[in-house]
C-alpha cells in the first residue's frame, strides 16, 4: 500500500486536533446511517460520522454495496475530510477517498489552500482527459463527502432546505441545491437537485445532467432540530431511496 503523503496526514491531524480542543458546548456530532434502496430492493449502505466544533469540522464516510448487489459486484468508497466551518459554510483542508470496484482499487487525495484545491493526486496515476476540470479554478468548491455531511447533518428549522453547494471530486464539478421548504405533519420536505456541470464524459452528459430529488426532514428525538430521514430520486436505473436506519 502506498504511504499517505506527510502533508495529508498533517492536514488531517490539524483538523482533528482543532476539534478536540474546542469546548463541548460548541460541538455538533452526527452519526448518519442510510439504507440505499433501488427499485424497492436494498442495494447498499451509506454511513457518515461527522463533528463540528467551533471553527472546524471533520467527517468520515463509507458507501458500499450490500446484499445481492454486493454479491454481484463489490463496490466500496471510504472517505475522510477535515477543514474549517464558519457561518454555515464548510471549507475543506484535506480529503482522501479510497475506492474499490470489484478487483480494482484506487486512492485520491486533495489538499486545499485558502479554499482552492492546491494538490490533487491519484493512486495509481491517472491519465488526464480532455474533459478534466482544472483544480486551480475550483476555489469555493467542496468535496463530495463534505457535501454529503452538509446535506445530511442535523440542522435548525430555519436552516432546512437552504443549502446550495458546488462540488469538485478531483476531475469533475457538480452542484447540489435544496429549496422550496414545505411543512408537513411531522417535519419539512424540500425540493432538491443534483446537477452535473463539467468534467463528465460526453456520454454521461448526454444521458442526463439534472437529477431532481425530494428530501424529507423529521424532528430529532428531543424535538429541537430537524434530521433528514428520507431522500427519493430518479436514477439512471430507476427510482432510488435513501432511508435512514
């Protein structure tokens, strides 16, 4: 296994140390676990552990196939991210993603400087494509794990359905936006959209660029905040759900 670059470890350590140093009253800790259901059948699981403390955040997440889908093809993504958090805005400092698809595995790392990806590495090395997005022009973007945590973490009622973030995964740029909050008997629903912007293959852009979804919040156990409990969307292979365990 290739060693993780020293500067990556340093950035992660700095983020975690900042979290540990913050007073408990500033903390928000989230344990987020969803079943991934496609066409009515559980096909995978998404799990994120995240913490916000003062001016910093850290998150780690796993997405993996399970059940029959996992038997047909093992797919797993493990990610860790850390950075700063201020006024509801996440700014990553370091991100690492390890992926496995069948017998193929890879690792991607991004180090940020002042909110812009300053270093992007791929293991094994990846041949550049004409569609790749220039990291130096991605200031203000966040990585997919940070975006997932931003969408799925517990929020105050006035924060529900207000999120809009632009993502960069090292080669592709995309966007997630929530809007149109609608009160329900038990919580709030939002209209959402995931949109492919740049860096995708021509075939991917031709098949679909916008993926609308509906996100549902319900009150947390103590009733003080809102928690995402369901996301429903149309995917390339049919209707999909994220259902909170």
